[in-house]
């Protein structure tokens, strides 16, 4: 542990020393930024926090490696973006891997974001997001993994998998959601698995929950330890209590309710309508 701690301290002070030295020797760089660089060094400017104190200008592209402490900001990166503390910001495209103990932010993402706090990909993205708290993306293809929650920005879709400790949310998803807490999706094609509950306005696939499943139009299967609810079901509901308005299929549970069924709308054990 002492060796690891010493290495971290050396890294932190090394970045500070390199950035300060390079920035002092390139005092005109911020006014006349290079178009691209193989190496960027950056740290927080305490006088102007919104503009990092770095080797090259904020509009500079990095094709290689960016090392930062507390804050870094460049236009595009192809390669590796590493900041053990603070925020790593890419205003354009991030192609490669972003690693930070704080937060990662990019426009388009093609690669991997790993953050202790949060990841944000603002535009069309594909790859993997891993965060201690929150992942958020726009149109996304790939995997979101968070101890807290995964979110897809309003009006955008995901094709892939969301796995979280507390919450997964998307407007439209093709793939799977899994959480110990709650899954929510307006239009779902695939599978939802939750410790507490699942919600889908339109579902083509399956919902599995220890608590409850809730949906409007369900084509597939709802399986819950306690309660299943849907407006229209084409398929099956399996749980302690099952409820729907219309059913083309079967219900299995202690109490089964098909509200619009003319004969025997409420039955124990099994209810069916075809």
C-alpha cells in the first residue's frame, strides 16, 4: 500500500510540475493553439476554473495521450485520456478510452469511459460506460454499467444493455435492463430484470421482478413474485396477483384478474382468454 500511495503522489506532483513548466515555456499557446498534438498535459487554473491550465489550447485535437489533474478540455481525442482526479472534458469526439476518478464528458463516444463519479456522452455513441454513480448517453450502442443509475437522454435510444444498482432509464431500448432497483422504458424490445419493479409502456419481450411489473401493451411474459399489471397482454402473467384489462394468453397465480373478460374475470390459480 505504501508503494502504491507513493506512486500516486509522484504522479500527481509530476503532472503539476510538467504542466506548469510546459505552460510557462509556451505562454502564447492559448492564443495560438496547435491544431493537434501527441501529448497534452493539463491541470486546473484556480484563477479561471472554466479554462484549464494546459500545454495546448482547448481547440487542439489530441492523437495519443492526455494526462490531467483536476480539469482538462480539448476538442477531439483519439487515444487515451487519463485524469486521476477531477473532470476530463472532450467537446467533440472521443475515440479510445477515458479514465477518471471524477467525471468524463464527451460529444460522440467510440470506445470506453470509466469514471469514479459519472460519465456523459452527449451525442451518437458506441462502446462501454462504467461509473460509480451515473452514466448518461444520447443514442447509444453498447453497455452501461453503474453502481447508481444509467440514463439515456430524452428523445434518444439505446441498443444494448444497462446494468445498475439502483435505476435504469431509457425512452426506447432494444436489448436488456438489469437492476437491483427499478427499470423504466417507454418502448422496450428485450428483457427487464429488477429487484424492485419494471415499467414499460410498450413491451415486446419479458419482465422479471421480485416486486412488481407494470406495463401498458405487453407482448411476451411478465413474471413477478408479488404483482403483475398491464393494460393489454398477449402472452402470460405469472405472479401472486395478476391484473390486466384484456388478455390473449394465460395468467397463473393466487389471484388472476382480466377486467374485460365477460365470463369469470377473476379466478384463482389459472385464468385464460384466447
